[in-house]
């Protein structure tokens, strides 16, 4: 009888990630507010003192639930804070939890990179699937009250996801959590909220205050190429084209117009919606923000004063 062949390199990576993370991803049971039964999802332990990260849509309007771990232990949790606009929520358990998972950096991902999803789909605890990053910078429709909005810069993967995976870990080959699985967009298409500088600020705000205060400019934008002369001058190829300006909003009052090409805001270059969004937090509310745009072939400076975004 011959010795079994060792695992190939791909299998070794996936098995290693599974061994590292399975115990750190809880199965969540959340009572449905005003209805019978429970909803189910996943949550990732990310601190040593009992904080878990999941999706806002997993907890909904509930204030508490139960977390079950792969070692058979269970613990009640309370919802510390939820942010529907990013589809992230922070929970805290009342009992012991496994050691925390390491949070990674999604901004370093590339299309084609191996990723591993760990969660509890369809009630099957400790399920692991693997795939690749299919695309970056996707937008995910979400809802806050009656207002439909977009979660920007979402990761698309072909790792198989099913109901119950929401709130689970999307990890790189080193078992670092680079995303929180959030939705199944269609056959073979999964989406995850990235773990990056912007979402870390959201997580921190939820831990400290239970909510996220956001600034609001009142414009809709889309990436657009910069004219070659300007691109050479600023050292990048793209900016943000203003598609629409909300009447009476801060951008409108500042004199921004549809068709303007945003080059910088608050002294920071802007090439993507994420660049602008990472500036739109509490410290920007009510404070002058210098914005440079290209209009009719010339650079124009305006001063906007973002207001606070109020959920509808």
C-alpha cells in the first residue's frame, strides 16, 4: 500500500485558513423583531474581549441574540451598534470567545487572488469554500429606513456563498480577514464588504458610540479620466465626474455643477467614490472643505461645508 500523496499547495492553503478561522467564526441566532422565529448568520471574533463583526442586515433591528462556536460553546450577545449604510454591525458577547481573527487589508487585493470564505450557510456550521477575487470596486444596494443607497467598493468573489454566510469571514491565503461576506448576487457571484481604512473607522465608531455620523455633500459622481495635461501635472489618470448635484445641498450651495471634474477634496486627491467617502465622517460635518474641480478646461476652487447625513 502506497503512502497517501501530500496535499497540493492550493489544498494546503485552504486547509490552513480553515483550521485557523473556523473556530473564530460564530453561528448567530437572532430573534426576528415583531415576528416568530429567528434569522441566522455568521459573526467573526475580532478582539480578545468578546467583540464580533457581522452584517447589519443579519441583526436587523434586534438588540441581542446568541452566538454558537465550533467547540460547542454558546454565548448571548448584545448589538453594540449597526450601520446599514455599510452593512456592518458590531456585537459583544457575555462569555468567553475564541482568540480573535486577524483583520487584513482589502485595498491590497488583486483580481484573481485566492480567497476563502468561512461561515455557516443553510445552518451548516463551520462551512469553508474557496475561490478567487472576481472583481473589485463593485457597488451593493442597501437600505436605511426608506432610502436606498449603495455600499461602495465591494469585493466580488466566486467562492460559493449561501444564506447564513452573511457576516462570515472572507480571508486571504494567510487567514487574514479582508472582507465580511454580505450577499449572494447570483449564481457564482458573492459579495463582501472590504476591511480597509474606511471600514475600520466605521467599526471603531460603532464600538465607541454605537453609530456612525457621516458628512454629506449632496452629489452623485462617477470615475472619469483626467485630461492628459492635468493627469501629468497631478500624477494620476482619473478624477470624479459630478453626475448630479442635489438642489439646496452643500455642493449646490458651494457652486458645484453637474459636469465638473473633481480633482481634490480637503487637500486629498480623489479618483474613486471611496476616496471621497473616506472624507465624509463626523469631523467633516459643518467644517469648510476646499474642493478643486476642472470646469471648461480650467481649475476652479470652491469651499463646501458638508452637513450631517440623516437617515430617512
